C-alpha cells in the first residue's frame, strides 16, 4: 500500500486532491488539448465530474494507487496519478498540465519526483504511455528519465475517432536519468533568416508535401516509394516523435514573407557514434531559382553544428541532379566521391550517387 503522502520538489508541491481543486480541474479537463489526448474524460466536463474524480481518487489511494494534484505557489497547475503496482512491482503513471502552466517543466518535474517516490516505496519498474502525436508528453517522458521501449500500433482511439499509435516508456529503479537529447528542439520553435523559415512539419503540411513529391522534377530524383496522401499524413503525425527520439528532424521550408509552403528539408540517418547525419531536401517549382534551398540548408547546418554534437553532415545526390549539386556547393559542402550504381530508379535501372559532406568548423 502506498502511503498517502505529500511530495515536495523545488517549487512544486504534490498532494492528494481536495475540494478546493474542483474549479481548476473542470477548466483543465475542458481544455481542447487535454480532451484530445484523454478521450475517456466526459465532454463537456462538469463540476459533478470533478466531484466524482475526488471520490475515485480516494478509492485509488485505498486500493494501492496514488492520485496527486500538482501545485505551485499554492495554485493548481496539473495532476499526476499512479495505477497500483502489480504483483511484479510494476506501476504506471499518467499526467496532465493546466494550460496556464505549460512549457515550464511542470509535468517532467512531477513525473520524475513521483517515480523516485515510487522507487523509495518498493516499486521496481514504472511505465507510462504517450500518443505518438503528443509531442509535449513524449518530451516529458524523456526529460523525466524514461526510456522508450516500443510502439503499440493503433492502440487508442482519440476523440476525433482516429486510432493513434502509443509509445511505451519505462524507468527501472537504478536507471540513470537520461542526458540532454541528442537533437534538441529549436529554442524559438523555428529557424529564420528573414527570407526562409524552417518549421516542424505538421499534418497540415501533408497535402503540400504530397503535391511536391508528385511534381515530375522532384519525382525524377526521389528515392523510394512516392507514397499516398494518407501515408504522408501519417508521416507528418510522426515528425515530433522522430525528433524527440533523436531519429531525425523533418521541417517545412516556408517563405518568411507569406508563410507559403516552399519545400521540405530533413536531417536524417543520425549516427551519434560517428557524429554524423544526412541532409535531404525538395522544393516546389514556384520557389526554385530564388536561393531558397541554399538558405534552408545553411540554416539547418549552422544550427546543427551550434546546438548538437554532430561533427559531419553528409548528402547524397543523383549524379544527374545538377541543381542539387549547386545547392550543396553554395551551402559549403565538398564533393567526396561517387557511389556507383547506388540509387534504384522507378524503371529498375541504377544510377550513381555523388557524395557530399561538410564538417564542423574548427
């Protein structure tokens, strides 16, 4: 049985929920972000639902679990709950943060504190799950020291009726808390040089991305299946997860003046042991010949060398793609050689790959 405790961690106090929390609970549970990723909540969420929650919280404590509200300076900023440990000493947690407290590390601090508290009371393993599209929750899990253990495909249905993949994380007693992510998020949410903006890809970009790949010039040098619009929508829903997990960064290239979609750029094939990643890109026809992609590549490469441990960024280009060769030369890449017969074309023939690289400035 877990003790009915109060946990203090820095400016946050975690305590069992009380009547004084009802108004804040109603506001948080009616927030669109909360409702989107917690579809089991009643909609709309009413005062009576909050009173029912207080009764369930008391029953959870009595049944071996825990339910905390998170407070800061006496005010409600979120909640975190614990499913009772099973016979193997495995518990699971879930959390939510009030809209007025997001972006301040509340959930990560609380998740780490509750997990450490569980270990102190004999729990051996703590699990949590986050929707693959819930980037904020994914970041919380990583910051709280949890390790990803896999994905459960179409495991939960959201309020809009779609099924979503769930990412499973866990911490074991004795695990070292993870270091800073290998690929941190942009400090300002984007990169911009006044002409070009690089912003994380979202599902709203899927249509433009799909149309860009269908352009004959892009298709001629595209490697791999072209994909359907549905597949591109799914890809865009995964971009935040790939970034948080350090696999790759997928960005929309936008005209800084109009906000129009101009293309796509990615930092992929990340190999921390080598300090190496690969840049790839495509541009829509109406923005070609304006230097947009050269600017985009420079922005991303400069950011990577300033904010990550990457030492070397490479690129591979079809031997006949002279426009892409020019972009890389202008962006400071050097030609390294040729991989003969590397790329497979749509007709089954193979073409050479021209290899390029740029090294961290010394």
